[in-house]
């Protein structure tokens, strides 16, 4: 894969971020953009839920509101995620000619390399997780469109795991899996020291896109994203399941 790298780290609201990623997928399917890796952040700290999840069964909306956490429904599958503005870098891979599972695997190897730069041994657990010491440190979700594939995911370098109390899990699943905050780990916790965002970005860049040419978001992507953003702010989309 020949990628360009976008460092988009000033932070945008969750509605813009989802719109940008969907615009990348649409335009890649039409061969109007090439292959990209984007490193980016949510601002403010937000909650995203998978395309097929039921909102109120997944998120404690009262607690999310009390904490000032906006909630957005992704166009990709997977589970609910806390995106800490000051503790997580989100990454996106958009490409063409491979299936979603192949891109999960490719990204998983890159994320293992990123973790190795901290001296951590990551393990890719199909379909779409990377774990350290048996706990999830990276989750991924993906979508495809006319031969194009987009996979995005978390890199929790110093996420405030107490925020995961806004996530709901059916009691029978919680009994088997444990509480969400007990099943995950951050790079900082794994190392026993505070890891900075700059360190996380350097590791991700080295692991996913070391030889990539740095670029910016194409204007066509931003133009389309400005049209798509309404979808993600729309209560009907948020509650459609």
C-alpha cells in the first residue's frame, strides 16, 4: 500500500470527524482521492457508537450529558468508544483493493510496531482488536464501499478510563467480560508512567506510515464533509436503531 500521511491533530467535533472519514471513503470509492493514513483527535472528548448499536442500551445519556460528552453514531460497525481529547489519538486508514479484514490485519501489524516502540508487546486478536497483557488497547471498526475500505480506531495512550462509566453493557455480558473500564488498558498504565500525545503520534507514525509523504486533507474531502456533517448532528441518525 502507498499512503500519504495526514496529521490532523488540532481536534474537531465528532460530527466533523465522522463526516470527514465518510467523505474519504466515498471519494476513494470513486477514485477521486488516493490512499491515506490520518491521525486525528476529537475535541471535545466524545462518545461514538457503532452503526448498528441501540443508543440507550449502549450509552448512559444522562451521565454523558452531565459530563458534557457529545455522542455520535459512526457509519462503521463495532462497539461504543470513549474518545478522550487529552488521552487518545484516533487513526484512519483508507485504501482500495483489499477487504476490511485484510486492512484490520495490516493495521494491527502497524499498531504492534507502534506499541513495540514503547517496549510493549501487542497482540492482534482477530477480528479487530490489539491487546497488551490480555487487555484491549486498540479497537477498530471498518466499512467498505465499491471496492474502497476505511478502517479507523483508537490508540489509548492516556485515556481517562473512569469516563467509561457512561458506557452500558448488558448485565449478562458484564458478568462474563467485566466492566468496560476493567477490560482495557492504556499505554500509560501499561508502562507505569504518563505518556504524551507527541510520543503517541511518533509511535503511530512509525508503526503505520513511516515512509509516507505528509499531506493535508484534500479540499474535495472537506467540501463533501461539510455536506455530510448534518447527518451526524441529526437526532434521527443518532437514534435510528
